C-alpha cells in the first residue's frame, strides 16, 4: 500500500437540480453518490489527463466496492457547491478516494466520506490488478 504517498486534490463545482430534491425539500441522500461520481468523471479528464471514455477504450472501468458517506448539512434547490476529491491510497487491489462536498453559500461542509474503487476488465466484468503504470498516472 502506498500510504506514505500524498496525492493531489481536485475540485468540481456543481448545482442542485430540481430532480435532486426529496420530499423533505433538500437533496436526497442518494444524490451525493451521483455528485461524487460526476466530479470524478470530470476530474479524470481535466486533472488526470485521461477521460473515462479513453479509460474504457483501453478496456478498463472503475466500480465502487465500498462507500462511506457522512451527512452533515443538507443542500437545497439551486445551491452551488464544490466536490473536492483526492486519492487516499492506491495499490494493486483498490483505490480509496476521499471526498468533501461544501456549500458555496455557507462555506460549510455538507457531506464527506470515501469510496473504495476496484478496477475491472469491462469485457469480462471481473476485477483486475491496478498496474504500477496506473498508480504512477494517478500519483500527481
């Protein structure tokens, strides 16, 4: 495990849409997963220099093995927020990515946590080893 390594963090700005709102008039908890995945999708291209499309063309995919989300404050309709993500650790078995969702209106953290991703071969759907070249690519 490359636990002594420090990885970069990247932020994406998003906005709460009407279909994100639940019956309690704030963002439904399942949407926070979507926000993190949308940010990682954008950051793969803009920050890591390899879009998800390019990654998939090589025959690879990232799937969530475990997710931990802590809800601190609700987001509301029309609210703008940032999703900051960064790799906590990466080895040949998985990549653990931390995230923080912060309201731009209040400057306060609304949610944080981490996702544990595994690499799959998209043709077979089976897990595969993360290569040292990939670890190097994400070690920015």
